C-alpha cells in the first residue's frame, strides 16, 4: 500500500538530500541478487535515519534486523568519532554481502555483525545504547521492545519500522495474522507506556520515534 501518490512520493524524494553513491549501489545489487528487496529502507527513510543520527551523534547504536545493511549505513553516517553499531540478523547468507558494503563505506571497523536470533542475543549485549532501530520480524516487536528498553539510555531513542504494516493495523484482523495483531498491541503500548514518549510518523510503511524517559 502506498500512503501518498507515486507522483508526490517522487517529488518528496527529489527535493530531499540525495543518498550517497554507495547506497545506490547497495540498493541496486539488493534488487538484483536478494529476495524481498522491498525490505530496503529506501531513499527517503534512509535520509531521515541519517539526519536523526547526525542530530544526536550516537556513541552506540543497536539495530535489530540488518537485511543487506542499507539502514545500517544510513545510521552510521551520524556516529560519533569512535561510535559503534551492533547489528543483529539471522540470515547467514547475507553476512558477506553486508560486510562488503560495510568495509567499503569506511565504517567497517565500527559495525559489529551478530548472527542469530535477536531474542537470544540481546540479553548478552553489555552496551548501553543511544539509538535503537527495530526492523526485524514483527511478531516479536513486543519482546524486542522489552529487551532493548533497559539497554537504552534515558533520553535515548528507539525507532520502530513498518508499524503501519501496509495499513493492516487499521483493519479487522484475521485471527491467524499474528504480525498485525502484535503491531496493533505494540502501537498501543508505545502510545500509552509511561516509560517512553512516542510519535508515529506516516513515513513509508510507518516509523515510530520513541524517546526513553
């Protein structure tokens, strides 16, 4: 589902900062070689992630769901000089693809790949994070949130992607559709949880910006 017309979406993208050449190359190769290229953050959302990261200059970023690394590199653009990113994904086949672009970007030594189930890996991470990006399986968003919240510093940000889920969150849900059910509960939680303050942005497929109190 497109939430604005294709013409207007093109206008918005064309009147925003252009993505770096490395991201154009990454997106092109993703479309050529990897399944489900729609999972890429895309130019407009990528520039938003980059801008937000630059505004807070994070020392530590945690990303749940690396895919081919497009969003990872957008977030890396705002890292503090010695900042680092921990990024988690369970797809072993994409590790080398990600690493090729991470190293080419110049952020390679600052990006640490973690392969496996995020539910199992997050508890073992010892860092406190300034910025967290949730972009993995939606059925675990509630679990991810509860795991990353204690690891996010007060005043830190948690970004949650795909929270509109092609508009399904506004519709009557099939009892078998666990992803949409979880997202509906997740969105309601973030809007009402006293531990955080949140705003849901209709950017691409929905992106919630949450500040930890």
